[in-house]
C-alpha cells in the first residue's frame, strides 16, 4: 500500500540505450525477454543484488532491469492486495523499518535536483507470528497518518480477533483503537535504552538496550507472547534480501517508485516462493493462502497476466516494389 505522498511509477522506455543492448527494444516497446532471463533478473532482485550488478551479470541494459522491476512491482502489489485476505492469524506483530530515497532527510534541502519523495522512507510491516506471513505492508512516513492507514488495512485482511503487538511508537495507539476498537488483544513492547557509545563509534553502534517493558493496552493479551522478535527478524531478512536497504553503500533507492516496486516484488517472493527453514513450507502455504509451492516462473506469469493486451493493428498497405535502376 502506497501512502498519499507517494506517486505511481511510470518509466520512460525511450531512454537512450547502449548499442550493445539496442536489440532488446523496438520502436515503441521492449521485446519480451525469455522466461529464463526474466526469472534470473527477478531472482537476483530479491537475493541482494543491485540493479547495475544484475545488468552486468544478466547481460541486459539497466533500463531493461528497471522496466521489469516496475512491471513486477505493479503486478505483485495487485496480487498481494487481492490474495492476502481472510488470514486466520492468532498473533500479529507490527514494526517499521527505516531506509531513505536519494538522500537522507537532513541532506534533502541541499541535495541537487532532489525528486519528490526524497528523504527518509519507512516500511511498515505486519507479520503472522505463527505462519510468518506478511499480512500487510505500507511505504510512507513514520507518522500518525501512515499508522492509521496501515492498521486499517491490516484489520481488513484478518479473519478473526488477534493478539497484536507493536513497539512503543505512540502513533499506534490511536490507529489501533480506530481500526479495531475493543475487538483486539493489544499490547506494546517498549524497549528501554541507555546511552550509546561516544566518539566516532556512535555512528555505527546502536544505543544499549537495557530491557523492555510490556504494556497491555486493550483486551487480554497473553503476557508470554508479547514480543516483536519475529517481525524484527523479518526486518533483517529484508535488509539482506534487497540491496537498496544495505547501509553504508551507494545502492540506496534513487527513485521512490523503484523502492516501492522492489518491496512489492519482495513480499510476494517471501510469502509465496521462499521456503521457511523452520516451517518447511512457504508462509503462504503455512497460512492456507495457497495450496501450491510457487516458483519465480509463477511470478513471471503474474507479470504477463497483468500486462495490457496489445490492441488491433491498423491497416497496412504493401508498398509497391521499386524498379531496379540499370546502368
């Protein structure tokens, strides 16, 4: 789900291409790559490779990688929205993960030609603690408006009352009350931090966590299951699976739209394709959302099914053959 300030993505395919890759385009559209090549590109996108490294390894233009990412993101976002519904979860955990687009928030004002959406970007996720299914996600700011949209979307995807655990972010309080009312067992896990390292180390070392406090907000949550461990572990998986989330590199997102598309592709891959080592199944299988083990070929099929159908060709008149001019 994309927050209001985020815009839909459209890539101009008329960008100048390298002569090496000009054959992959015709006058108006990119010729469709073989399934094997698209599977390779999509697999690398969700296994920690940057777009330029994919371009080199797969021997395609970076424009081809960007266009395939946009098509995959659009198709996967729609598929998740339609499919991940009526989830029979019992314990749901929520968290937010930070990244940035184009420049960090403090540098946006002085950045050259910063696009709309530049700065800090937060991805909100809700995970079923038992099946490990990502039930809902949202890209936006870390504010009350995004919290409200995120929790409201989560509520529509659940089949029954759940035990909900979030961190201590206060924006959750009003959002959960507005979406669930009293029909939820809700608790916050508030982490208590001490002073962090001083000197140069403070840039790379987090503050010391001294402990955590379990605050019951609504209903009767099981105190033993007030935890955010599974969703925080999912945050680590995201950082390792998408190069644009890796810290201290130049692989961060340059366009907000590409960031959103990468997440949409990743969440379908994580839910439907990637086997969970503990569950011995994909999260979608464990949650009963699907009855088959998906492959990347199925994701390619989603893209093809979502692609607009070509319209009828216009009238064509064969030009008369030119007469050969003799000496």
